[in-house]
C-alpha cells in the first residue's frame, strides 16, 4: 500500500482484491471502465463520478500488477456472461 497511495485491499468471497480507499470501487472496475472508454481516463472518471486522480492511482497500480487485474476483469466478464446465459435460459423456458 505504501507503493500505491489510495489503494487498499478488501477481502471478499472471491478473494483479496485491490480497491480505492474510501470508495466502493475495485481497481479492476476502474481499469475496465478506462478500457471501455477507449483509454480515456477522464471519461472513465466522469462515468464513475470520481476525480481523475483516483483513476490515475488505479492505473498506476495496474501498471505494476497487470496480470492480477486482467485476471479480475476476465473472471468478472465470465461471471456476467454466465449470469446472462442463465437468465436467457430461464426466460426462454418460461415463455416456451
């Protein structure tokens, strides 16, 4: 944490993950948002309603731990895809 001010670690069901101090956001969420905004950190900050400096803190962490954060992003994408597929299956089963 000394190397990356503003970054804290949270324990949860999926394991220990880095996030922003004083915010609900995890680093992977910020990085994914920056990627979805075409690399525009200011647009990501506006979308997430946080100051650009917090996006910078997350991106600095990402530079040092890219594999870890990419793994979180991929894990969460898979979970979202699985949840959507389950919803579609159930929805189709109900409508026949």
